[in-house]
């Protein structure tokens, strides 16, 4: 294990978090709030600590998947631990576990809140709370690689560990340039939404912070009513950008380099849009009696479908009161999730496509035993090992959901509340059904349940394997050789799984 490079990466993360914390400090100064002073103090301490940790250069800049996964997992944990401090020190969320839950929900772009009222927050804390969505949406280490590259091809291990979905590949030969392109697209989308919301009549602070939350598919809002209090025009703009941020960013890159035909023929995006509009239509027909017209029903249904499948978590109405059929569709969409390579969570459309085609091929091979069937996406074949990896991911996914659900069920809530709470946090959605619905919150859960849900948010955002590598005892055993072949059996197993996942990325 190359501890020096991990220390260097973590120090860089702390330093950049200090820079990020300076922004709410400035906001606090603008609005004359004492809370801004707290953010400023924490910011200075982080910057000094970060520079101190970076003072000694690593003995070796070379690191492998194991170091990459450990660095990413520890970075997100450290980000959350530090990021929760200002919320606690200001007294706005006095209990640290609650502050940690809130900030983990922010960084992982979940949007689940323990706060009964968000309108009591200072402008500094409100800004920090929503800004964490923007930081976590694309990933802090991707940002660091964009402005401060670490070491050659080893950077790819960090990007693969932090980026959501199986489609992790370099857009251009250098990882630094890939990270810069991704963040460039990310910034353009954020600026475009901010401008659109300003045109729709929203205040600058509201427009900017809600754009942070939408671009990161987070779901935190400035009002207890989420987006319900805003105009229909604002709601429509947010709907469009929630869907836009659910699309694989590689598609936008193809459009930028004038490969429009290849971008428009993307199979994952096509299936994603079909699922979105089919679900919205079915829900609109089901809830039409509760609204004045079909168009009004469709307005709310498309917003909520976009919010859930993108794993954003905004709401324009209390969908907890909708008929069972509509609620069932929303629960299913929680698991479907967005496209791979987007800022959204969930299982990802690409994995579901691979699973569906694998089942189809298996059925075909039974009828025609001698036939050679291969899973193809966008006309490119997927290796059998990669398909098996998706199956292993699904197995791990189901197992973690079951265990989390059983632990959370120790609390006093009903099954609907407990199950959707786990589903909504693990898939980084935010609101569920029952007590954690659009008008509820997670504040009533016990400390144990909150810790479980915090873990679910983190492992869901990092796509399971990086956290499993971190928790594997074999990860911390001394490497006998610099070769990756010397990793112990447990870590080697996980390593091979992730390598297979990355091979899918080169094909999507």
C-alpha cells in the first residue's frame, strides 16, 4: 500500500474543501451573518492542514486500483466529517450525527434531510448545503484532477472509483483533459440553468443554489415546500435540466465534437427517454382526477418522474397521496436510476440493458443451443466477464439493501417508510414514501438507523466496490511486491470486478 500517495491525495481534498468552505463564508459576510465567521475559521484550518499534509511529496507517484479505491472512499468520508462541522458549530444543527447525515446527503447528492424546517438556515448554511450537491455531483477528485493532476495513468483508478456507473472511460488520451472536459460541460449546464431561472423571475441566490442542486441531481431546496411554491415556468425549467443531467456526459462530448449522429443513436439515452415519458404518461392518466386537466396532471407527473429517475428528489406536490399504481411506478424508478456517466444514481440504465439482453440471450441459447449469442450495446459486443460483473454488482446491491432494511426496521416506522428510506438513500434519491415522503424527513430515525443510512448514501454514491475494498481486511495487508498480482485474494477479487466494470465503459 502506497500510504504516502494516499496521504497526499487526502491532504489535497482537505485543502480544496477549505477553498470550498470559503464561499459560504463570503456569502455570510455579504448578508451580514455571524455564521459566515464560523465557515471562515473552518476554511482557514482546512487550507493550512491541507498544505501541511502536501508539504512532503510522496515517495512514489505510482498507485494501483487498491490505493485508488481507498483514497476515494477515505476522501468522501473525510469530506463529510469536515463538511458537517460548520453546521454543528453554528448551532443550526446542534447534534453532530444529524449534521453528518445532512452533509453526507449533500455530498452524495441524495437530498434526504433530517431538518423539519430548512427555512431557518442562514444564507451561508443554505448555500453550503446546496453547494455540496454540486461538489459531489461530478466528484471532488475529478475536480482535483482537472486543476491539479496527480500522476500519469494512475489517475484513471481515481476516476473509475469515483465516477458513477459502469461507463467510465477517457474521452481524450489524458485523464486531466478528460476531467477538464467533464467539468467544463458541468459548469456550462449549471450556468445555463441559472440564466434560465433568472429569466423566469427567480432571485439570483435562489437561481444559483437550485442550479447547484439540479446539476448535481441532489434535491435540497431552500423552502420546506421544495419546488411547489415556484411558478410553473420554473418547475418546467428544472424538469428539463434534471433530465439533461441524467444523460451520460459522453453524449454531450460527442455533440461538442460534431458527432451528432452517434450521440443521437445512443441506446442508453433512447431507453432512458422511453422509460421517462412512458412512466409520466401512465402516472398522468392515473392521477388526472386529482387535477384540473390532463395537462396539469402531466406537468406534475413528468416533474416527479424526472425527479425520481434522475435521483434528484425535488417535489411539486405531495406524491405520497397519489394512488398506489403511481406510487409503485415511482418506487420502481428509484431503482432504475439515470444513465451511466451522469450525475444521477440508481442501478443505471446501462446495467439494466445489459441484464435484459443477457436474459434474452440465455433464453435464445436454450432454444438454439448451438447459437453464439453476445450482448451488444450501441453495436459493440460486451465481454461475458463484464456481464458477470454486472450480475455480481446486482447481487451485492440486493444484499446491502436487504441488510440495511432489516436494521432500519428495528425502528418504530412501518414497512413502507423503512423500505423506501433505504431505497431512497442507497439510490441517492432523497424522499421516499410514508414518513419520509415529500413532506416528511429522516429526523425521527434512531442514531443506529441514521448511521446505516449514512453508510448507504456513501456506498450508493461510490457504487459499492470502493467502500468494500476499504472495509476488506486484506486491503491493509503489506504488499509483498509492487505488482498488482500480489494483492491478496479478497482484494484481488474486488479488483478484477472493477476492472471488468471499466471494460464496459470503453464500449458504451
